[in-house]
C-alpha cells in the first residue's frame, strides 16, 4: 500500500521540485513505504524544459536534500522499559520488520544479552535476527516452532520492537497473554497500542531504542529461572536447526510431496529413521557426504 498519493496538476513546462522532495521525505521518514506520484497524461507527453531556459531566468540554486534523523527513545520511557525487563521472570523479545539494518540488529542482539531474554521473530522476518544466537528460539506465524510460541505464551513481560502484532504472528491475536506487561517500540506512533494494550509505548527508531534500553539495563540481571527458561527454549529449537544444517552439508534437497515413500506422505517410520541419521551426522545408505545428490528425505 502506498503511504501517500499526490496527483500533480498542470505544471506547465516545469515539474515542481517540492512534490518530488515531499515524495522522498514521506517515503523515508517514519515507517518507510512507497509513495505514488501520478502525472496527468498531458504533462507526461510534454518536453521537460530546464528551469534556466524558462524565460531566460537563472538556474535554481542547488539545495541539499537534507538528512532525515530518526527519532530517539525518550530517556524516561527507556528507563521504565529497562526496569520492567530487569524485574521480569519470563521476558521475551519479539523482533519485527522494523528492525532493519546492521545497527538495529546488533542493538537488539545486545539488548537480548543484557536482558538474558529469549528472542522470537515475526512471520517472514526470520532474517532480522541471527539464527545461531543462543537467545533465538524461532519465528512466529505460519509453521511456527512450538518453542517460539511458548516463549510468548508464557511470558510475563513482552518487548516488541518493530512489531505490529499481526494476525499471523499472534495466531489471530491469541498468543500474547492478557496479563502480560507489553512494551512496544515502533517508529510509527499509530502502531503503538493499536492491537495489544501496552504498559510502555516508545516511538523511536529500533536501533536507538534498543541501545537506550540496553544501556539502561546495564549488567545482565541474575535470575537463575530466567536463564534456565531461555536455555530450555533454545534446546527445544536447536534440533530443527541442526537437522537443516545437516541437510545442507549433505547436499540434500527439499522433501517431495508427490506421495513418494520418502516424502512427507510416506511412512512415518522412514521419515523418523532418516531424521535420526541426519541428526547423528550420518549421510545414510548410498548417499555419501558431500555427494550433492538430492533426496526425498524428511524435512
């Protein structure tokens, strides 16, 4: 969906620069999105005349495009969010599409380490957080890992960064506990509290907010139950990742879905046996490691 729509009127022989500047500004500020500039057909068919050639006037002075500064987190709000995370027994971080760029990803990873909290990503946003990070426990949405959903379902404090709590991410808005304390960080103020009631709402850039909250937490809180819970969730998630890694190492392709005995429609025993082979690091009969041959094994 376009963030803004503007139909340019009859501008004569020149195109108004302010419309183009506004288009760039609207597309880049806040939550980035596309902007539609609609030019009437008669304007499109006219030749473009440089401003210096219009009535012999001087060329327009060069103006810088200006730099857009992302909003930082309010210090008091960051301190309050840090206090809630530090006091939580079962915190969780939900990372959404608003966490974009290396700085934002690094800031969220540092925040997860400071809070010693498990991290889940929203639907189709798995790339927003490193899969091999010990705090990561899976992605929500269609085909979500049970560990990821349990991390949210059993949480007492939920920190959502760049997350809109969409239908797929929240299992039709039933995943976030009603009694959980929710902290939502989003660059778009309209998204804060729109779906889930929040205790602390922070309108800020994801990277700046994560850095501010992480610095406010300071040293990682020493909560044995919290660390144990995170490790247990990670342990439940890791076998699936190990299986995928083994499949890549052995050059195995995706599973077949045409009813072949080795595919998901085949016998369960064959799939379980092949899964054990992959988890144990065995390439299986007739499939030497690194052979590059494709398989219809369980995935």
